[in-house]
C-alpha cells in the first residue's frame, strides 16, 4: 500500500495553518504543522517530509534563514515552497538560489496551491534526492569530492562500492542515497543472498539495498550478490556495497570473486579517514558533544585544550572512535574535561603507529612526482610530530630543527591545522 505524501506547513498564523491543512488533507496528503522555525527545525531533525510549505516572515527566525540552515546542514533534501504575504522579487530569487522549489504569494489560491504542490512532488519523484549530502561526515574538500563523485555515479545508474577504513561512514553514505518513502534494506551479513537473493531484491524494489562488509562474504554469498547486479536496473534499486577490507588483495588471494569486483569497481568511491580531513574534526567534536550531553545530565565542560587534543589525535577508528571517546569522557568525568584527560584516555592509540605510515611511503610515494612525494611525506611527518608532542609548538620546532616562524609557515603551506594555545615552552 502506497503511503500518502507528508507535507509540513510552517506558518505563525493559525488561520493559515488550519486552512492549508484542511485543503491538503482533503486531497489525500498527510499534514504536520509548525507555528515557528524552532518547531520546524525540531521536526526536520526527526523526520524528512515529502514537501515543506514555509512562511518567510516568522517571529523567531525568518524562513529564508531556516532554508539556508537546512541547506548548510544537508537537510534540504525535500522540495520547499516559500510563502509570503508581502514578499519581494529579491527575496524569491534569494530563496530559489538557496534551493527553494517555488514561491507562493498570500493569500494562496486553491488551484495555485494544489498545482504547485503536485508539480513539486512529481519533480522530486523524478529526480530522487535533490542532491547527495554528506554534511554529517563534514564539509571539507575531500567530503565534497565524494559527494560529487556519488552524484555522477547515481546519474549513470551505477551500483556503488563504498570503501574506506572502519568508522569512516559507510552507513551514512547509504542512508544519504535513500529516497524518502521507498524501501531501505540493510544486510549486515550475506547469508540471505546465498539462500534467496530474489526475495532480497524484491524487498528493496524501487528503493535502496545496503550490503555491509562484502569482503567477509562466502563464495555462495558472493554468487548471490553477482546475481543482483544483473537485476538492479529492472527493479529500479540502488545497490550500495561497503567494505573496510582491501578487496583487491582478497581477490588476489582467491578469497573474493574477481569478476564481481570488476563489476562493482566501476562505481567505487573511497571515504577519506579523519586524519586526511582534520578541518572536519572540531565540528564533529561539537556535534557529538551536543548529541551525547543532550541525553545525559552532566556538569562536564569541554576545555579548549581537550578540543585541541581530540583534534590532533590519530583516530584509527575514525568517526566511531571519536564518538565513543567523547561519550566515555562525558560519562566518567563530572568536572571540566581537559587535554590531559583526553591524552590519558587515548594513550598510545592516539599516536600514528609506524605500521600505518610505512605502506603509504612504500606503495604511494614512489608513484608521485618528486615535489608531490616530498609534500606528502612532510605532511605525514609533521602530523605525527604534532601528535607526539601534543601540539606543543616549541618542542615540535626543536625536534624538526626549524625556527618557530619557519615551522608556522611550513604547516600553513601544507594545510595542517595547528593551534598556538599549546605554544608554551616545555
């Protein structure tokens, strides 16, 4: 049974909310109401509606500001129609540039309302997600590049193979591809593919199928996955496979079907680890801290030295590792959390292990031109040194044999984030 489309009406005038609600409910839509931007913000954090009718002039936050906020947070994944009783062309143009679908003037005519709503929903259905948003992974250049790559692959109807270290966000990518009100099926193992792949595909028809850690699949499970590849287009299903293992190495060892790997490789995207996009870490810390403390009664506060220590750590477990460390700090420390608390908890795990650096040196560096290889090595060298010396710039400069001014210039040139807070002399 097809569920009715859900429309969120955001307007501070109760009469308009009730009138629009009655009209749309009579047309078979489900309707939710918000009387201000705060309520709309909370609603969108829980649910993605099929469409939003958003008033521009509201007492707490204006609609254009809320629209811009949703776009920046990666939440503008549904059509939004702006409404105003005294709007201007400039406002309409600004809203459209941000991502609004259309603009309605109040009082809204019945036929104009229904035709705009119908057109917006049909356009959204044809296009699927209006854009792929990985904002919950970060806003750095590497993340944006992954977004653009995924959009191109989806337009070409390619199955996706999402690879990357554990904790880099495979599940976040799969969720970002899901079109609201369509099936979303996750296979944590490949067992069902070995017994009845057709049933799995039928469940995911017109929706998204996420196959987790396919590197662990048995031969029979890999065979079931190969069967799916030939049926995806007919079922209009988006397939997302993820792996934190090197599938090429498994294929070379005979543990993974090379033909299956070849079929999936055309849609490969690699998620960058946190250490390659450190500019995202402070925002991640803030978000995780807000989410974790919101659910607990805590007096703990995060000192700037703790943020610095968290930002400079190695994070072999990436996002999951960072989240769990912050959760641990919140649960175990009732006072102000400092950098020393962070370093004590992380211990050696916060430092880049030599084994994690050596493969990059041996496998990657010799394929690069000399200048790029030198820059790549220097970046790893200074990131490791900053972590080892806990971002104490005096000690880093001494260990590197550089004047501090030269060190700052070098770090800026290599686009390595650093803080002058920890610049005390040891």
